[in-house]
């Protein structure tokens, strides 16, 4: 789970810091959270003011949205599983019932009925499959109700009666809630998962976005981009002796072999198995044509392109989950007629680098245009993604990732 979601990336998340083991024992080092459970705060102090509940709920949505972006669905969100640190920041814990995106069946849904009865979404109880993200949002709505009201929206000593109330969304907001809060809760506790409010809609809701602070992410990557950055630094020393390279840097056999995943010993020593931040592919096209094709493919995706001496820096003008995605690209000459292109994430979200259109669409568009070393797969129907009949191969991305995440 830690590998799936990364390390310390969002304020309202609760991470495993280290896992060690011997022949007989496994030691798990976790973040020390001193503030106790959010549940205890409610029990000891009762319902919260709207501004206080809003702050906790905003952090909860940030954390849950981040988990969902990593293909992780909690499935047991409740105040008992929300911890507070010494500064009052929310931490989501207990992923024991969580599901990964790989567990989704062919119908695109999860099918395991699980969770705490009072917080479970209606579609989970119906046993016809459910979307993990939508079900988690229902649980978030129940938590918000508890924070504002001081009691559960659905409660009954008889489980069958409880499930009927949940399925019909049979609840009443207390009179002290503001109109905007009641309207917001009603949109979350919608028994129809197809019309239930989504995270993007939550983020623009009037009640939610008051005093909202976007999540703060920490980049802990080890990517060394000094050579690429030096090319673009706007300093006098680079203007005086600047000269244009006539061909890409040559790569010898030893350097090429060292990039082989089978010979990479890094995993023996690197405890943090993070998502890979780079990918490589080869082409038989001239280096200048590769540069032009990359630029041609990147600009429609919203990237600002800087290029010099067979090195490129691509900056996405639109902010993503972790700010603007920056990508460094460099071309190496393996042989007179073969070039290797290395694409590295310099800044931004690693999964966006892999999953969003840049990594998939760009590489596939380039390789198709080059007619170079093609991936091993059967071509499906064409797509109008680029406005022309360019074949689109979503399954090909794993074939191209020599350094796969």
C-alpha cells in the first residue's frame, strides 16, 4: 500500500515509514500520531461548529481524493479511523479493508460487501457491485453529518431496518445547520451513486470551498536533472562560450547495459520502492526529427517546450494534482542510425506522468510517426485523438517502459 501511494505526499494521510523483518518477526515503523481519534473528540466535546467541521472535512476529501488517484479505495471510512496529530491535522488510518484498482472486476466495479454498517453506502449493501470512489464519498458524507450534528444520520438497533434507512437515504438534518450545509450533505448522501456528488463538484461547492487550502505535497525524488537544467539556465557564463552541439551525446555499450532492468542492483539497496520517474524508447529516425515530433506532440497537450542541444524541457501550463508537470527529455546516440530517448519527470505528480495523456499519447504518437522499433502488440481500431487516423494503443505503454513503475 505504501508503494502504491508513495511517501508523505499529502497532509491528511497516515503512512508506513519503514518495514523491517527478521526470520520470525516483522517490524512496521509508522508515523506517531498523538492527537487520538476524531471519534474521541466528538464524544468528549460533542458536535462541532461549521467552520471547524469544514476544516476537517476539507482535509478528509484531500486525503481520500489522493488515495483514489492512486487506485486505492478505503471502504471503511469513519471517525474511529481518522486520527489527529499534535497540530490538529487529520490522518486517515486503517486500510485493512481497502481495495486496489486491480481488484475491480470486468464490469468496472468492486463486489466485496464490507465496512461499518452505519457508514456503508447503499450500493455496497445491494450486492450488485459498486464504485469504490463513490462509496467512499458516501462514508465521507456520513462523517460530515456526525461532525455537524453530533449523532449518526442512520441508526437502528435492527440491522435490517438500518439498511432500509440507508438504502432510502432516510435522514433528517438538525435545525441548527445552515441551508448551504444541509444542501451539501444531501448531495453527498444521495442513494443513487450515478447522481451523487463527485470530488470535482465538492471542490467547487460554496459551503466546502470557504477558507479551503489545497493540499501541500512534498517531492522526495532523486532525479538528477543538473545536466538538463544547466542548458537552460539564463546566466552570463552560458552565453559567452555557448555552442550548438552537432549531434546527440553518444552512449557506449556499458552505459546502455547499466540501464537494463535485469542488471539494475538498485532495488537491493533502495528501501523506498517508489514509482519510476522515467521511461525510455528507441527510434531509427534522425535526432532533429525526434525533437520536432516531441514538440509537435507536446504542445497540443498544453506543454511549453524549451529545447537546446538535443535536450528538452517540457512545462505543462495547467496545474495538476501536485502542481505543474515538468518533464526533461534527452536524446542519446546508440548507433549512427539508432537513438534512445529518455523522458524523465522533473516536477509534478508521478502517476500523472505515467497515466495522463503525456506519457501514453506522446510516446505512442512519436513511435507511430517514426515507424521505428515498434511495440509487440496487435493494433486495435484507430482513434481521432490527434485529429487524424493515428492508431491508439492503450496497452502498449507497458511495452515501452524499460524502466517500468
